[in-house]
């Protein structure tokens, strides 16, 4: 009887331990073979015409070797925090409710009302990393949704700090999803003006620094397995942005570039007449590439037309 009782207790303990053990999460099935990582690069304040005029061989190379639109749109408010939140949640500010644009002394942290792509990726068993050049992006850092997050010690950092932290992050293991925020183009725009020589010079330096990141991915053996999406949160005019109304293209139009395995080379998305690329599409596209479910509430859509396997011909779309 004693032995039977001990056997029952032992069985119960084993069952309890099994119930409490973490349940392994199967990784999502990717729609395009060969893609293991997604890197979203946001160049704060980058207006498309400035990008095309700047001495930017790295970014121009991504354009020539990938799919792009210089007529993508950011949110109607065209300011940093709400626009980045839309970029990384797939919904407009009306839904995510992050509608301010500076560090605010809330009594408790406030996060978007819908999950970020980081949260969706983490729940699916993927690793997500965020490296930001401005502390105001902290509402995107919901606890438990990122394997690693970096913000500058003050309100603003600089591109060099972002590059340093990025190379550290990928030196040991390249995450499934990485978001990088480069702040310098916006900083110089506010100081010297959008379209100034100083801003063009800063775009050139940002281009060189993005080249360092791509070289880091190459050293890690991940570059050929990575979808790169380069975009921006807004443009600008004068020394500001978002203040001239939602229809002002100088603030609202942004570049959108996709490059990597399975991406069409040298294809301008404006050839598809009815296709409008919006910042919410960045989240939807990254979700789709990573094999994540696309929530019904999304305002964004995956830009499948950027990929060879799902190409819609220009003639068929007319």
C-alpha cells in the first residue's frame, strides 16, 4: 500500500511538472523559402526627393536591386511617434491611440491599444529586437515583447550609437525581426532645414552607416537570408513637418524600399496603377514574410507585389 501511494504521488508530480513546463511553439511557415530574417530600417525624416539627390550608393543599390516606391505615404499627422507606431502595428493612429509626439510623464506606462509586430512575433516563438535613436519611441517597448531593446540615455541619440548597438546585437545571433531607427536626418532637418546641404550630407553619412549594418549581416552569414525594408516616418519642409496639413506631400510622402531574397529587382511599384503603399503596409508585409497571421483589424496590407512568387503583372492590374 505504501509503495502504491508513493507511486501515485510520483506520477502526480511528474504530471504537474509537465503541465507547468513551457509548451514549445512551432515557428510560423514562411511563404517564401530562404527568408529567415526581416530588418526594418526607418530613417527619421527622410523625404524621397532628398534620398534620390543624395550621395547614397548603398540605398540606391537597394533600390536598383529591389522593389520600391518614392510615393509611399505616412500617417496624416506625419510626426515621429504616431507614425512609427502605425508602421509597427499596421493600423492608423485612430486605432492604436498613440497620438502624442514626445516623452510624457504618465503615472503608468502607456502602450498601443493593438499589438506591435514585436508582440506578434514573440508570441509566435520568434526573436524581436528594437534599436531606437530617440527615447520617445519607448511606448513601443511593451514588457515581454522584445528579446532586446535599446534607447539612448537622453531624449535623442545619434546614428553612430544605433550602428554600434546593432552590430553588438547581431554579432552573436541575428534575430528573426529587427527594427532600426536612425534619427540624424530628422535632427539636421529641424536644425538646418529640409533640403539643406547639411541634410543632404547627413543622408550620405546615414547611407554609409547603413552600409556598416549590411556588412555586419554579411559577416554573420545572414544578408542573403534577410528581407530589408527601408522607409521613413515622415518628410518635412522648412524646419518642421506635419504642421502644414495632412495633404502636404512634403511631410507625408516617404520612401519604401524592399530588398532581399524573392524580391523583384529594379521594380517601381507605381507601375501598378491602383497600388498605394502606406506606412501601415510595412507591418503587414513584415508579418506576411515572417509567416505571422494578418489580423482582420489591420489597415495595412502586405505588399506581395514586391515579391517574384506573387508578382501581379502591370498589364493584369490595369
